[in-house]
């Protein structure tokens, strides 16, 4: 059913008499985050949506009369021309990915969706082009898959000192280069805090930087300071750290590396700092809201002399009707560290005229490079002047909505569906007419008071009984003067979510043995600690296991044989423990076991069963390999949970120093 068909299905006197289709469709197009272009039959650009400036760096009006090929690299021009000709001939063209060009010359990956614009006689008289920036999406998918396959090898073989920290600065793992730099074995770093490696005078500055990283104010930090090796010698180093995120965006750890400090790490002038962060037309205010810095680019934008140090951004240069908005903005910024916010207002320039500007402000009081409130200013005068003049035909808007790669729906202020495109109907498994008059609660199980700004993953059952996972996004749908209802966009993400779950499992399990890796093992230990705190008197044992003389197997028979041996070790370990125990591989030939509700006697029984399981050699390619183990045992709460793994590791080293093939209990005797 067409949009007109849905309009005809609405009851007489309903929303369609109060809201004309053109006004509603205009609002939908303006709300889109994608760049939407209208072309004539010769391929010249007639119109561009407001999001064009964000996606391409061009103001919409600047593209009028330009050719579509100017927005792409030369590769693929012939294929694009063929796609447009097919569309004008009445064929349907599937979305495709191209390399786009921004105004500044930078390239990015863009999904291109083409749709026809029907003329009054039903023939195709133009083309709608929707450009969606998929650079980050493609990069994240590629990097995640590559990281899962290569990260362990790169981590262990990297010449750069690298480590993984939890969000509190605790070290989860360190590569050999890190261990060599600080002169300590890998076991020492397990559950150690990074602050233990720092000069006491530098700990506070690092803690402040880590707090900004954890709060999400920045994605990475660079900390220059003094570190100490095992012998107490000072090491002047630069630590670079970046957040690691789950597929859903939740931070779960920090990737850190250290390097020798060089001249390039010296503090930079404010102009360079702001330029590096993309704040070229910026001013800085101190905590008293006094102007302390104005960039040359901002001075030139407003026509002021860069050599004139007069504070020309004072309150008298803000339009009187905008002062209240500025006061409210500053109050919000000062009330919340690291907050960013925006406001549109008018500023007086050097010619004593008012300019419309968009101010993006950030509270950087705690940032040692800035120490103030940054206000980055963009001139939007032309955009404001032309917005009133832009009026699109209803046919063009209808083509935009029907061409969109996702399902689009609109609800009335009362919450019932008044519009839906064919893509939405296909995703939901109903006709457009069947969706008319229903609510998000009836269609997707979303409550009537669901937040208009939220994105939901919902499980939707199609009429044939199949279940699909849909991503449903709601946002307000406004005209210039009033609220029209809500805009709903939806897409089928079933396959993507299944792939994410598979990738997440690979991220949490050792790829060689399929056992929980160090990250998942420590998470299981944290869960055991929480249970132990709830039930007083419960003990938890940790067994730290290392193969004796495993390096000799690798050196003599090669890494493939070594991998086969490690897989067999994992199989025997799992067969030796109880069903409630957790076996994990912590790295190399190191394994560990968590035994909940277990005292020292039961832990020793499990440990002896493990040793007995390796009385028989491991046979690989008709060759027997002796595989004896050294086992260290430590118990909580005798040792706190945050050090029990380290204590078990130390006990294991005592067992290895005693000749191997034995068990040592932390704080006790050999067994």
C-alpha cells in the first residue's frame, strides 16, 4: 500500500485532516541523521538535507547545481552511472557501499541508497540519494574480527610494553615486553594496581586522568610520569591508555602501553591543543567565566583583529534575548564535570551586526591541558536564513521515506500509527493498512510511556511464527510550532546480534583450548567472591597450574605440537575437576581452577586428581610427551579475593623450584 493508501485508510476527521502529508514528511526528512540528496534526471543536485553538513562537511545550499560524482572518489563512477540509469528506467537498485569524499578532502565509507521521485504523470522525474556514513561500522566489524584472531599473538610478541587494566587500574595481564621493562615476572602483575609501578608523587595525576577515561569524557589518555622498576629505579615514561568496549558500547577494560618520554611529549600550546581536538574557532573561560583565550580563527570569523587582546566575547556581545540561554548553559556545565552541551545564539561581530552561531561548550576544568570551559563556535547564519526558504515537494519527501533503508513509521500525539513505509511493513510482517491505528505497545511490546529518545532491541514474532530481533528507535516528531507525534525507525538486526554474541564468546574464551580466558576467569572469581560475602563461612580455593618443561616441547617439536599438547592438557583438566569448578587458561602454559565451597582438604583432593590425570604421557603423532604439572593452592578468605590468584601463583613457583610434579599450599607445606 502507498502512503496515499494509508491516508485513505484513516478515519474521517482524524489526524490527516489536522496534519497535511507534506508537513509531516518534511519533519521526517529533517529528523534524519543521513545525508539526503535530490537529483534531476541529468544527475545534478537540486536539494540537500540539513544532515549534509554533518556527513559531508558541505552546507546544503552549497551543493545546488553540483554533480553527484563530486562527492565520491573516481573509482566506481561508471557503476554509479549505471545504477542511476537503471533507477530512471524503473528498475529497483539495491544499496551499495562506495568511497565518499568530504569537503575537506578526507574519504570515508558510505552506504548509497537510491530511490525514484515520481512525477505527476507517474513517470520517474528525479532521483533521491541517501548517504549513510558506515566507516565506523565497517571498521569496528573488521577490527573486532581481526583483533579476536590476532590480538593474543600481537600482544605476546609486541616489542612495545602493553597491558590490560580493569576500569579501576588493576592489571589483568601484561605482555613479555612489559614484564621485561619493569623487571618482574607475569605472575607478579596479576591483580596488581598500576599505581604500584608509579612514583608516589605522580599517582594523583594518573588517578585523575583515569577517572576522566572511566567517566566517558575521553576515549583515550596520555600520562607522562615517573615509573619504577623492580629495583626501585625511576623510569621516565609516557603511558597511553584507551577504553575497550563491549559490542553494545559498555566499557569493560583499558588497553595500556608505555614508552620512553621524548620531546614530542612536552606540553603543547593551547592553540595546538585545541586544533588537535578539532576546536579551531574556540574561546576558553575560567571558573569565574572570564575570557582567558580566544583563537585566531575565532577572531577572524567574527572580523576582529587577532592582535587586539580586548575581550570581545563579553556579555555585551551576546544578543539580549539569548543571555538567559547562555546563563542556563553555563550553569549546566559547571554543575557536572566533563559535561558537553550546545546552544544556538546571536553574537555581535566587528561590523556591529548579529550573527547566528552554534556554540558547543565543554567543561574542561579538570583537563590539565586546558583548565577551563571551552566554547567552540560555528557560524550558522546562512543556514538559519535559508531554512525558512527551503520548501520541498510532497513527492520528493515521499520518495525519501520510501527509499530509506530502514522501516519508518510515524505516530499521532495519541500514540497510534498514522504512517508507515513499505520497508516497515516487510520487517513487521503486516501490511501498511494492518499497521494503521496500532500502537508501539501492540506492535513491539513497548509501553505507552517509552522514552522518545531511546533505542530498543525487541524480540518480534512474525505472523508465520518466526522470531526476529528488531532495533526500534523512537524520537519526537515536531513541526515548527507544535508536536506532531513520534518518529519510529526500525531494522531487523537478528543476524547482527547473533554474530555479536558469537564474537563476544570468542572474546571471552581462549581460541586454542576453548577454556575461559583470563578476563572471563577473573569475572567468575569476582562472582564467587560476591557469593562468599553473602554466605559467611564459605571458602573458595584457587589452583594455579603450570606445565613443567613445556618450553622444551615447543623448542624440540615445534609450536604445532605444543598447541596440541595444550589442547590435551585442557581436556584432562576439565575431566579431573568437579562439575561446579571453573577451569581457565591464563596464558601460555598457565592454567587455573576455581573451586567454590572448598576447604584445603577438598582442594588437595582435586589437585591430586589433576596430577594423577597426567601420569600417562600425552601422545601426539606417535610420540609420547611427559607432561608433569606444578600446582599452587591458595584459599579465600584466608587471602583476600583480590590477591588469592597471586598467592596461588607464588605457591606454584615454590612447587616448580622444588622439582615440579608437586602441590604447594600457600602458607603451608608441600604436598
